């Protein structure tokens, strides 16, 4: 008899954000078409006995091929970045299309399409980074782009090339409110950072570690509060990204208690790294490998972040993959970067490490349920960024984006497993339990047992809808 389906995944344990059940999954035309026991045969069959069958990971905070200033080159474009994401169990990423000052937003989006086109192994959308909110950007380009499926925007409260004034933030928020876009906010205050950086440099404190001292939690707390107050004034939901510790969390929890709609994201670096990593070996330049913003904090902050992961303060867990090479004049070791932490490019790779770290530290250690893991790594990203239920779940009619996960596999994280363009991983040597073994996008195996299977370019651009509701967020 002719097989009824393209692919049947048999004998696994399926986890969604809501349920955990044993069943087979039948796939046809890239979609899930049947769920149940003992399904008829498929042209291809995968035996998933002993494995978890999860919605493919969605990482909604990834930087690829993004301009970082003269002479600095990001270590991943769409080919290596999406391959690394697939190695880590992801089927969809949402990188940024960065508007440079003076540039039209449309032009920025066209540039990033050209970078991604034919290169991405995974499906992808784009968040817009607005650095120059001119009248034309706010009045025409942004509304038109939101209508075209670029339904989220990131804005920055720091960085010379990106920082927006408070008035500009308010203007972006009010356009987002009018057209229904989600605004992600990088909440660290520009002037406080500049002030502290100048003082540290004057005192001769230029090693990478002082990056952390130039951006203490207070700086993040102040900006988080200001961002929330702006959101309250305009009456629009916002998402505070890469929350690093207790002080920013308290602002978010305070706002939620007042009925302000604030979503929050955290990342693996705030669970397994601390500022001590920035000290390197005796305060040498190797600390630059861990320079990211906000910086990793201390053990008490890690515990606070866990509390927020468990109790629902956080809706998403993303990598903030922002990769540079270490032994490279165009990366962490630029001649200028060696003179002061001020010039070390901010960001670390993590798109392949994100899911294994949360699974191991969260699920395997009994801190969170498998359903919460799925919510944090996939479902809520799809809901908040307008891709649900095509993405982010396993249900009849959804895209067959599936990760087969070995919950018992013990792995020592190491550079060669990351498949990224950086020459290091900040998680080198970390022992984890649980690892993605097969990544399936729209019914096709794209990465299997450590190897890419599909060629680059298999991924498609996703025009996204507006944000949907997320359980647990006020
Ligand atoms: N902000 C990010 O979101 N990513 C990397 C660097 C940064 O400052
Ligand atoms: Zn940021
Ligand atoms: Zn980022």
C-alpha cells in the first residue's frame, strides 16, 4: 500500500507548552496532519523511542551580519548563524534588521533580506532596529513595514550609534501602539554608562572586567523603570530584553502589579556566567570573550533569574547570540579593544547553547517542567512575535517544525559542537544533560546527529502577524 504520509515520527513523547503525551506524528506537505497511536506508514519513518518530541526552538533574539562599527565584523552571517541555531535544536530565528543613522528603514530591511536570501537554513523573520526615528520613518516607513509583517521593533537606551532620546522613545512607542507592533527595549542608561566608563578609564581601569563595573545593575534598573514609565504613559505593551538580575526584575514585577503590560526576556549568560568570567586569567584580555551587555552579574542574580523563570516573570528565554571572534583584529581583539573595555564589541555567541543550557539546568535539575521549557524556548516566542500557531507548537495544521531531544544524553559543551563562526564558546566545558539529536523544519530533517543535512537556503522568510496573548503575563 502506498504510504499515506511524507514522514511519520513514531514512539516519542510529545511535549507542548500545555501537554505531555505519547503519540506518533504524521507529516504531509510540511505540516502536521495527524497525531495519535499506530498511525499508517509514511514514505520516511523516524523511530523516536526514548526521545522527547518538541516544537522546534524559536530564538527571537539573534544578531547576524549586523553592522557594529568601523573595522568590526560579526562572526556569523545567515549561513553559519542559522546552521548553529539548527545544531542547537532551533527551527526558526528572528534576527534584527538594523537601520543606520541617515538610512531609510526600507533600505535597511532590503539590505538584510539580501544578506539572508539563499543563506538561511532556518525560517526567519526580522525585528526592526530603529536608530533614526525621523518623521518619514515614523509616519510612513514604520507603519508600512508593520503591515508587511515586520511587526516588532527594538530600540536602545544606550550606545552612541543607536541611543534614542526619551522623546524619540515616546514617539516610537506611540506608533507601535497605533499599529500594534511589539517594542523590545535595551534598557541600560547611556549617560550613567558614559560617566562610569570615563571615571574607570581615568583611574587606569581598562581591562575587560571593568565593562561590568561600568554597567552595574543600577544602570539597568534605572533604564528599565524609565522604559516602563514611557510605556505606561503611552499605554502600550513593551518587552524588556536580556534582563540580567534582581533589580530590573523588581521594576518589571512592580509594573505588572500596577497592571502595566510588560513582557520580559532573559538569556543563558545570566544563568551560568558571572562578572568574574570577565576577569579572564589574571585580568588579561581573555575576559573580552564574556563582554556582553548587560553584563553577567553574580550568583545571587543567577538565583533571582531562576526565580523569574520559575514564577513567570519571564516569558521568553533567548540567546542574544551576538558573535565575534576572539583571536581577531575585527573581533574581540581589535587594536582599540585592547586599549580599553570601552572598545570591545559587546556580545557573545549562544544560539546553539541556549536550549541545552535551559534544559539541563532547568528541566534535568527539576527547577521547571518540560512544558515550561517549551513555552520559554518556543511557544511564547511564536505568540509574542506573531507566528503562532503555524510555529511554536505541535498541532494539526501547524508547520512540522520539530526537535527530537535526548533527555539523558550527557554532553560537555565545546566549540566544535556549536557550528558557529566564533572561534570560542563562552560555555566551554559546561556539562549538560539533554541534547537535540535531530532538527526538522517543515517536515524535512535539516540537522541530524551533529551534521547539517539540508543545504543553506532551505529557510524561508516569515511575514509575521501582530503579537498574540501569552498566558501568565498580565
Ligand atoms: N545588546 C544586545 O541586544 N545584544 C548584544 C549586545 C547588546 O548590547
Ligand atoms: Zn540589547
Ligand atoms: Zn541582542
